[in-house]
């Protein structure tokens, strides 16, 4: 069964970021009762940054993370620059500083591309192995209650209007 996409036009990037933060949290909330694997593919850029900041400053979410309700949520990256994790242009750094660290996400649930490796091909190969290993281990942990590989992919685009695919 093919689902017809819904197109929403929002007046500005701030409202788009707030909408996407709510949509992400609603998808996550749906999985909480069954605690299925929930994998998120993060991107970088100005629009995702606003969504990360909104989520990272939400006290309710911080309480949920501290209570262990996000223990089954794993974060990956859909793209990354070939730079170290502390580099100003790193998408990992952007997400970590503005959302993952403020929320208190466990290090074991953060799966980043190792952009500090000299060989970008090696970094990509290691990341592919990390994705496959994490998916396999999480599937065994949750007895086949696995959602799609990336339950919530978030991609920013570089079009004139601020678009985000979720």
C-alpha cells in the first residue's frame, strides 16, 4: 500500500522547525508503548538546527530521557562532512551541541560518522558496518519489534524555500 505524501506550506523557517519538532516527537511517542527500535537519521543545516534547539531546550523531553523513555532511540547521520567531530562544520557537532547533549542522550545511542579518519572511504565503510551492527543488535534485543531501518529520516534541502522531508 502506497501512502500519498502530505504537503504542508509554512510561512517561515521558524514555524517549519517547530512543526517538524512536533511531528518527530509525535512519531517517537507512538513507539513508546511498544518500545520498538526507533532510529533517526539526522542532517545538518539551519532548519534542522532550529528543530534541534527546540527539542534540546524542552524540559519535558529532558525528563523523559532521564526516566529512560528514550533508551530505544538511536541517532545516526544521513550526511556528514569529512571533518573531526568538534569541527564547526560537522553535522554531528551541530546535533550534539544543540539537542543530543542538552537532552542527555546516552553515548551508546549516538552513532556518528568518524570524519576525523584520514581516509573518507574507510570512514564510510566503518559507518556502514556500524549501521548494520546496530540494526542487527537492536533487532535481537527487541525480539523482532523493529521498525524500518530509519523510522524518522530528517533531510534538509538547499532550495530557495526551506523544505524538510520527514
